[in-house]
């Protein structure tokens, strides 16, 4: 894939564009404009991870390395059923249905897991990740242009450092897991870094690490729209499924 320089956005109202994995012509989404200040010498590019930088969801892959892929798939299906029943009764443990599924899934699969075992599972994941090459090239081009790169993801901070090794990422905003006596409790130690929480963490990062000249954002629809609405230029990435036809 040939890359071209990514110019600093000219001063104008922030916008969101819609792009496929094949980088089709953008379509504009009607989202609120950013109110973040624009100043200083540097630009920052924010990247979602699952479904943006890689194909698919990294969490089931990680859990599969911990308890086995078949058990991980069964546990996920059971977590979905349990979350549905709890939300019907108004007792979901998450702030929304996907958050409840995640909370139940993590508690049932990772509780009492030694941190050392979790880190070993993260290393086993590394060769299994299917990178989305067009977006990987976009990330590298931002680096070549001297911009900072931040990955903002709902994935767990347990395994993300291993997966990002070698990519020259400046910072990671991820979902934390609670640890007690060297083992995971199965509970989160931070809010789930998705949707509105991700947008809040990105806003806080900019406030704490600015000033910045401009911001770029890359994520998927619809979960990353709150973050992308903060950017001076944001793109929704849709990865096309591979066809089995030859």
C-alpha cells in the first residue's frame, strides 16, 4: 500500500468522515463539533484497536489463550444469555448491555487468574493477531510525520502492551483489571474504555498532555463516534469481511 503525507488540518470546524477498509471516498456524518482548544506545535492521532487496527475482537482471543478457545466461546454465549436476563430485571452489572456482557464474561473467566499467567497468555496472542494493514500504514505515516500516537481501546491493559510492542505508540488508554495478591479479581479497576468513557478519557488526555495543534481519530461505528466527534478529523473504519470465493 502506498502512503501519502497526512497534512495538518486547516483551521475549520471539526468533521467526521466515513471510510471503508479499502479507503473509499468519505461521507460526512452530522455530529457535534469539538470544543477542545487547538494550539501548540504537535498533532496527535487516536486509534481504536479492535475492529480498527486489527480484525475482530481481541478479548475472546485473550480469554481463549487462558481457558481454551472452545470454553471461551461457550463462556461468552453464556455471558450474553445471563446479561439479557439481568437487564430484563434491571440488574445488569454494566452501564449498558455490552458492558454487562463484558463484566459477566470477565468475572467468570478471569477471576483468580495469576497476573503472571495473564501476561504469558498475552505473549501467546501476539502471533495470532490479524492486523488491518491499511490502518497500520496510517498509524506509521502519522509517526513519520512526527505526530504522537495514542491507542484508546476497551481492550484490557493486561495484554495490550504485548500486542503494541514495536509500533512506537506514545500512550495507551485501555480498560484496567483489578488485582489482589497477584491475582485478578475478575472486576474492572477502571471504567470500561468504550463509547462515552473513551471520549472522556481522550478529552482528559488532551487536557493533560496538550497543547496540541490538531487531532486525528480512527474508530468503528457506532461505539467510537463519541471519541471521533472530539477530533478535528475523524474517520469511521469498516473492515470488509474476506470472501471465501476464489
